C-alpha cells in the first residue's frame, strides 16, 4: 500500500477538503498543478539558455548558435503559456503581482540572451565574409581549371586636401562611414532629474522600432536602477504608462530647476580675501 492510498493520507485529504470547501479545494489543486507545469517548463528554458551560452563561449559557428537559440525561444514561449495558465487561477492581487515580476525577470534574461546571439551572429558574418568569398572561388569538380582573374584597375581617388571644401567633407564622411563603430551600450538612469531627458532620448533612439512594446518595457526595466526601478515595478507591461509615470516624477522642468538651485545653494560663500586664490 503506497502513501497516497493509505488511510492516513485519505483522512488528511478529506479533512483539508472539509475545511476549505469543495470549490476552494479544487481551485487549489488546479493552481498547484499549473505551478508544477510552469516549473517544469522553466527548468527546460534554463537548460536551453545554458546550452546557448556554452556555444557562445566556445565560439561555435553561428548556424549552431541559431539552431540552439530556436529551441530556447520555443522553451520561453512554453514558459509564457504555462505562466498564463498558472496566473489565471490566482485570486490574490499580491500573489499575482509577485508572479508577474517573476515572468518579467524571465523575459529580461531571454531578451539579453537574444541580443547576445544577434550580436554574435552579426560579428561572425562580418569576420567570415571574406572567407566565404574566397571559398566561392575555389576550384569545383565540374570546372577544375580556374580562369586567371583579370588584374583589377583601381581608380585613382584624389586626396581630400586637393578637393574643394564641400567635396572634402563628403569624402571624409564616406571614409568615416566605412569604419566599424562599436555598438553603443544601453543608457542607465538612477533617479537624477538632470539626466532624465538625455536618458529618455538615448533610450528611444537605441531601441528604435526593433522591439515590441512588451520587449521594450523589459529592456527599459533593465536600464532603471534604484528608486526609478522600484517605482515602476508594479505598473505591469504598459509601455506608455511607465513613461507617463516617469515623466510626471522626473520630467517636470520645475524639478530640474529645483535641483540646480539646490546645487547652487551648496556653494560656500567666499569670505573677504578668499577671492585672491582665483586671480
């Protein structure tokens, strides 16, 4: 006789059901089942994320990284589905907000990994582009004789100094655009009102139109630190609502003026004779 069919277990189950009521007892059972299914899906997501990180650190071909990330994406979508099933049976608001914070953290980790994969594959293409071009010119079994390539004639480009001012600017701009620039890092904001407008402008420029609103708010949460991060924690996934709240707290020009005035008030008044140090 196993434990589930033992008289003690059956008696305890009947006692719990009697104390909770039939409906509440069934809801608790559904909630527990959904929670276990979500936990299993999260475990699979963690394994697939670790696999992608292993391939990235090993500098494996981009095709292997992409294939592994596809499995990771499918695991993440399964976690989101299991999470919705679980939260649909949660009644308490506090517990619901707690679980929404949990899925936001999962999504943030997934998006960070997605950015790493995109950057890695992009850099790998740039580094191996010339290798692929050379391999395309290799001798094929159908054409074992490679024709001698005609010598390239390079067009002489005059030095920028010998051109008019307007054309100098165009030539130098074209040369500068060919340089591979390092991708800018995402801006950070910790609550200084004097930095808020610059942070918002840099953030909106950085994400552009490449993210959905749900993804963009996860990236935004990762850029906030300290008090701003705590303030938007309970707002949810409404991208516009988060910005409206931040604007109301940090975007008012009067707050910026007050901060500057407070800085000016901190300056110590010079006494007689102390101004000689600046002469």
